[in-house]
């Protein structure tokens, strides 16, 4: 009975994280690139990733801690991995100091990498929810 409260908190926090990932991956990013020019959409998505994924990492870590308190160790580990992925998304968009190679075209792949990682975060959090519900 005592570990039901942390279990519920973990599921709510993981669900909120999955909701953020779903909103970003399937609504915000596609709508931005359909309705704005490329430069503005790129800046909007980059700004959302830099400002929102830190909070996503904190929420995923709180979900991991609550899962750990409920006794779901594997669920806590998987949720913590999702938090690391959120930090990796921010790191992928961090300002770079290296110069482009002379004669090569500069390709903006950071947004693609960060969006792919964001989608992976959602899948990982779904696994964390299942493991937490099974008390694994």
C-alpha cells in the first residue's frame, strides 16, 4: 500500500513526459516546418529543444526516482536513460566552436538528430511505464 503512491507519481510524470515528446514530435515540429519558412521553423524548433528538454530531463529523473521508491528498479533505470537522452538533445544543439571543413557545404543536421532523439525518448519512456507497472 505504501509503494502505490510513488508508483502513481512515477506513472503521471512519465505520462507527462510522453505527452511533451508527442506534442513536440508530431505537432510542433511538423506544423512549424509546414507553415513557416525554413529559417524561422529551424529557430523555433531549436529554441523549444533548448528550453524544454532540460525540463523534460528533470521530469524523467523525477519519474525515475518515484519508480525507484515504488520498487520498480528496471523502470527507474529506463526512465533515467530517457533523461540522459533529453540532455543529449540539448547537447546536440549546443554552440559549436569547430569550423566547417574548407570546400565542404555546411549541413544543418542538429535539428534532425535532436528530433530523432526526442522521438526515441518517447519510446524509451513507454518502456519505463510498462516496466514500472509490472514492478520490475
